[in-house]
């Protein structure tokens, strides 16, 4: 092991431990923002009856951009407030941890979106894939990303990630959503990316002065 690499890793770990309370506070608005967007998007999607495979994929991929941009703005504001660079070594470590499952989900989703747009039916399973397996896959991969980030942040994040992984696997075993009704798919997205984020954000808000609780 190179001494420079070991020293950098040690410094990153020390910085993350020292700033765990700060990062925990920064998570609160991010969770609330993501939850609000997810819950509202689920209601709008079900209300507008967006039920085609291509429409569902396109809609939720577009929706995902809103919390992504919002969270970036919040993180940048927090960095400016703490007078530290946005792309700091700890931020790079967290990004490296969460990117693999998120990139995998994006590539698969975009590929399916293009193929459904070309009329491909995936051996007659196009609707089942888009309205059942894809949202469940999103939940599981997102849980993997959150769990990976938990190695550099308060331990509550790892538990939150496990909740998504276990919930997504459970939904797959129970065949929920079953792919026949778009409302079920929108409901699953609203529950995981809406209500669960709101609940965790509220929890963080009311336990902010108890950093050991996370």
C-alpha cells in the first residue's frame, strides 16, 4: 500500500467522522425534497393514467431529474455555507460508491425506453417489464446505492438502503406490481420514492440534535 494513498484514505475517513453531524443535517432537506417530488409524481402519473410502457419509463426518468437537480443545489449551498469545496475527497468517495448501481439502472432504463419506442415487445413481456420489473429494479438498485453511501455517512443511511433492497425484493417475490395496471406501478414508486423519503426526512428533522440515533 502506497503511503500517500493510505494517508489520503485516513484523512477522508477522519473528515467524514468529524462531519457526520453536518452531513446528517444536509440529508434532511434532500430527503424531504425527494419525498415530496416522488409522492406528487405518483399522484400525477396515476391521475393522468400514464399507462403505456414507453410513457411510464419516460415519465419517471424525467421526474428523477427534479430531485437530482434539487439535491445538487442543496449540496452546493451546504458546501458554500461550510466554506469547503463541493467536489471534496469525501464527496468523491460517496459519488464513487453510489454511481455503479445508479448508472446500471439508467443504462437499462434508457435501453428499454429506446426499444419500446421502436415497437419491441420483448417476447410479449414489454408491459410486464416496464410496469413491474423496471420499477422494482429501480427500488433495489437505489437501495444498493444508498447502502453503499452508508459506509461514508451515518449508519441510518445503510438501514434506509436495506429497507429499499428488502422491500424491492419482497415486491418482486409477491409480483407487485403485476404489470397489468399502471396505478400499481405509480403506487410503488410513490411509496418508496415518496412516502419513505418523507418519513426518513421527518425522522432526521426531529432527531437532528441526537446524532447517535442515526
